[in-house]
């Protein structure tokens, strides 16, 4: 597949350029972060894998300082710089975790476990989500306050009770995107191997699948907010595993790229996604229990 090879080579050259000088990575992170924070996180993770946490910290501090300086010059707030510091810090921690575990799947499982524990702890202590996640709460209110009906007000109130879940699921998804993109940037550099750690090999495992069952049973029996939060988090996680399985089919079973395109479109199209999201989560859940990849060995 010459097309794929040339693309991989181009990405490898770009990754090498990023790591050649600190200013290269800083420039990309500063430009990219306002548009796609997970991509900036991916660059930070790649820098952590190449230069260690000390070298990555230097680049991260320079990127945050540049955004803060730009905000000061134009007279805007420092929210962007603060968010950049959080995302880049998370990406650096992911890079360190990946160096320790030597497994993207294990790192994803570890971050998911942390998110689940945090959801449980925040609900157990009755922490006020509107105070902890104030920017998210304000943005949600603004987004959902288009209608003035009592039903709309009730829906907003419901969302305010789920801020812990919404925030931590968003952080986990950002971490997953940054992890796999950053690992790809590192693995495609000359001299590295990209046969291990691909997104298509993700499997959350039977422990997470069993946790999903337990949380659903507890939720049905006691309407526990902790169980609800854990179930929501795992629902999204198994959607991600379902997507990973689709990537595996495209790469190893000869399925057309249109299959992936159709799947991603189905996830964002109104009404269609009401069916596609649960279906993909079920597929990911079944894969976690039974290992569909092992049951259907690759043919290409």
C-alpha cells in the first residue's frame, strides 16, 4: 500500500521536526490548542516520550506562557492559558504513565479507572458540581437555555446534577485522543515501531465489563448517583471500544474505509445517533467479554 506508506513517512518526518527544536513543538501547540486541544495534548505526549518529562515540561511552560502573553496583549482573560496548562499537564502525565506501563491499552484502562473512582468520590462527598466545574456549568446553561418551557428548565436542572460525569467523561475522551495521536507521532518517527499500541487494538477488558453490570444492577435497585455516573462513564468507554473494533475490521478484515466514515457520521447525525451510539456500545461491550478479534482472525 504505497499511499499508506507515504502518509506514514510524512507523519514521521513531521514528528521528527516537532522534536528537533523546542520552538517547533511550542509553535504547534500554541497554534493548535485554541482549535483542537486534544491535538496539542498529543504533541505534548509525544514530546514526553522523546525528551522525558523534564524536556516536555519546558515546552509546555513555554506554550502556556505564550498563550498567557497573547491574552494579556489583546486584553482577554487567561482562561485559555489555564485550560492549556491543564491539558498539557494531563498529556505529560499520560506520557509518563505510558513509559511505565509500555501499553496504550493499559494506560487507557488506568485513566478510566481514575475517572470512575473520582466520580464515586465526588458523589459520595456530595461535592457541588456547579462550583467545581463552573465554566462547564455556565456553558451548559447557555447552550440549553434556548427554550423557556418548564420541561427545558427540568432538563437543565438534571444536567446540573450530572456535571461530574460530563466533565470526567470529557477529560477521559481528551486523554484517549491525545494518547493515541501522541503515540502515533512517536511510533512513526524513524527507528521506532508502530505495530503495537494502535487504537484498533484497544480492549477495556472483562473487569470493566463486569463493573458495568454491577453499576447497572445497583442503579436499577437503588437509583444511586454513584452507579449512574459509573454506568455513564463506561457506556461512553465501550462506544470507544466499539469504534476501535471497527478500525480493526477496516485494517485487518479488508472492510472499506467507507465503513468507518459511515460509522462516524452515524454518531453525529440526529436521530441516527440515538441508535448508533447504544449499538456501538453493545458491540464494544461484547468485544470486551468475548474478544471478537480473537474469534475472527485477520484475513488481510
